[in-house]
């Protein structure tokens, strides 16, 4: 230890660097809630303790977070190539995530039946009550015109009261009820979707529903509020919600 101290004393800039490293490792150990003994190791083994801590605790984390070019490569692939890649990945490792990824790619390609078939096996396993799975299957059924089946999936999710899927589920349920001719149930679902929504989608879709029911007077305040929100919103929010702001503008023009 005395040898290390004498050596460091003859290289002052290295002492400063190791001091910074030591402080950084202590801060990391405290903020990341590492075992308390690491602080003693770092303090009582100057330089060496910090190096040990870095290689044992910090470096593995950096490796797990390393940048991957895989998403970039996939975006550069054609549609069929992406589907083929995800199909091969699923054949190699059958997981919820791989099935979900392949189903999403098939959906983007308009192959709704294949997407549904990819997800169906999950209904017999531990994910059979997963709200994301049930909502995705409901959306696929809805887009295929199987409204009653879509409603059955959505009612299962609704019963679970999934907070993360609340708005998405209520909106889709409203559209399904409307398609089945249950106007009262559709209106209740639209109104429910407005509660706690962090997007403009429920508001504009409810306005469209009211206009379709011949209730333009009730739709007007919703569209006026959206126009005001658009004017006052940040550029980021306007970009995020541009689809719904555009739809609201088109609806306002139909009411003039």
C-alpha cells in the first residue's frame, strides 16, 4: 500500500484522476444502492478499490445497455424481409415478445389473419389473461369485421380495469358497440374514454360519433376545445396529436 501511495505522489495528475474516479464510484454506489462495503473498498484501497468497483459493478451495466444496430438494420429491410427475420426468430425462440413482434409486422403488412394466428397460441398459456394480448386480438377482430368476438375480448380487458390500456380499450369498445348498433353502450364507452385521457383521440372520435348521430350541437364544444388546445399546445404536442387535430379540422369544416 505504501508503494502505491509513494508512486501516486510522484504522478500528481494521476492522483487527481484517481480521486475523481473514486468520488464518482462512491456516488454511483450510493445512488444505485450498492452494498455498503463497496464504499469501504473504494476508500481504503485508493485507485485499486475504484478500479475493482468499476469492473464488477459499472462495466457489466454498460455492456447490457450497449448500442445495437439491429433496429436500424430492420428498418432498412423490406416488408417481407422483416417478416422473414421475425418468423425465424420466433422459430428459434418461442416467446411472448417474439410472437408479439411478428404479429405487429404482419399487421402492418395487412395480413390480419396471420397476425391473429400468431397470437392465438398464447391464449392457452400463462398469458391468456394478459390485457395487451387481449386488446391486440380485439383490434385484429375489429379490423376483420368480427365485432362480437372483438367485444368479447375487450370486455375481458375492461373487467381487469387495466390503467395503461384504459383509453385504448374504451375507444375500441365504443367503436365496436357502435358497429353492433348499441348506441347507448357506445356513448357510455366514449364518455368513459375521455376520463383521464392524455391524447386528443377520444375527444375527436366522440365528436365524430355525435355528428353521425345527428347531434352536431353537442359535438361543436368538443371541436372548439380542440381548436383552442391546438393553438396553445407546444410544438411537440401538436406533432404528437397531428392526426387528431387534422381530423377535428375536417369535422369543423363539415359543420359550417
